[in-house]
C-alpha cells in the first residue's frame, strides 16, 4: 500500500468503500487496538492545500456528540491537499439490514416498533444537528449505520458542506437521486433544513415498504415520479415557483398531475397506518418552509405507542439479523480465500494485494 499520513497511528486493514469523495479503510489504532474507519477525502485543488473551511467545519463536527451520530474522532491533514477523517467503525447500514431480514425468514421491510425505533433515532439525530444549523444534504439508507447493539447512527453528517461540494457532485450514484428534495432537483441555489426532512420522509417510507418511494433513473424521472404521487406543484402550494429565476429548472410546460392530498401516497405506503402516512406527507411538502421539522416530527401521534419503551423483540430480531449477516460475510470471505488459493495453485498468482 502507498504510505498515508495516518499510518504512524493507525494500521490500515482493508478498503471498505471508494467513490468520488475518496477512499475508506477499516483500520486499527496501534496502541489501543480500537477499530476505526479512515476516510481520505479527495479535494479539488491540490495546489492550494487543504481549505481552511474544511478544517473549521470538521472541528465543528468533532464537537457533535449524540448517540444517533457516528463519532468523528480525529481529523488529520496530509502534506498536500489531503485530509483524513477518523470515525468510529460501524460496518452495517440500514440497506444491508433490510436485506438481512430475509435471511431470518422476515420480509425485507420494517414494521411495528422496529420501524418506529429507527425512525425516531434518525429524527433525534437530525433534530440535534438542525438545532445547530448543520445540514446533511446526502441522506440515504447507506448513510444510516447500525451499531453492534442495534442503534442507528447517521454517517457523513455535514461533510458535503464542510468540503464545499456542490450537491450534484457529491456522488455519481443515481440512487442518491431517490432521496433528493425537489428544490435540489430543480436547481435551487440556496436551500435549508427542509432538504434533509424530505430525505428522511423518503427513507422512512422505504424502510416501511422495502422499496424506494421515488426510484427515478434521472433527475427528471425522479421529479415526475414525485409529481405523479403528490401532484404537480404550482405557486399556490410552493410560492417560490411564481418568483422568476428562483427555481432555475422549473418549467410551466411540465406535465400536470392533479393534486390528491395523501391519497396516492397512501396507495403506495400499504404497510403504514394513517398516522404514519400523515407524518410522511408532512415531510414531503413541496414548500420547504411547510415541511415538518425533526423536533416536531418526534411529537407526531405516530410515535404515541413508543412511550412504554422499546419492544424487547426488536433487540432479538436485530441480533438474529446481524448474526446471519456476519455468517454470510464469513462465508463470502472463505469463498474468496479458496478462489485465491485455487488460482495460486494453477499458477495464476494470489488474486491481488491484500491489505494488512
């Protein structure tokens, strides 16, 4: 492996993620043995070094301490335009968890107190950060990690803002489009906490149904899926549409699907009760100023039956799912090991470098 600025303190074990943002390693702190995740960020301008804004924002993020947020432990600046973020290591996310439900004979969606527990934890994390005026801007199931005890932790909070990345350049994955608020899809330059609440609504709906609410394969396809479900907006429901130039990509020629309140949303969310659909609907208001806040969402009647605490069966389910996922992970690693050994025996080499 190429040397990195973090190598003196941390021993890198393996690459666990890579994308337009950079690369993520699972690593071990050399003195304590603690397992961490190291994210090396790719910065746009290598000539100018690490921007001061990135360092300042990361300093703020390090001060954020909440059970529903992945803890940013350390920020390491490299010799050139490189910056390394050291996080607590969590290797399971909501997407993997939902797939894992099938391995223990359950449907690939969440229901009852399991769904509400994760929805509430997500909202608690968002309320904590929104109170401090920190946006996420790229919420999706893959950014919601599940700890060893089953607790939900939001990852990558504030990094989009910290590194001054335009939202369109955060990731090239089409899947991110599924959780984007319409004001972002329509090119609004300035936006608020409401963009996160739209994403939260889409994520909770997906956890409840097992399928994405607006799975578009392009920005316009995603928009039209939204319009078909909620009705095509106009300046009566979203006043900014009537202000010339405010919403850059808005067109009066867009197809007109009639507004229908919560009806079509209810048809899609067949696994949710009336209060649940109402909460999602309040998160999916076109006008960002009208979307329910995270703090207010926590007081919604949908959570009224959570007053008595968690259902103990939730923890049992999570343990079973995590055990099944771990077994599959070990089986996959063993298959890979045998394949490498077979290639080596045939004289084909060791199948690539391993990180140690």
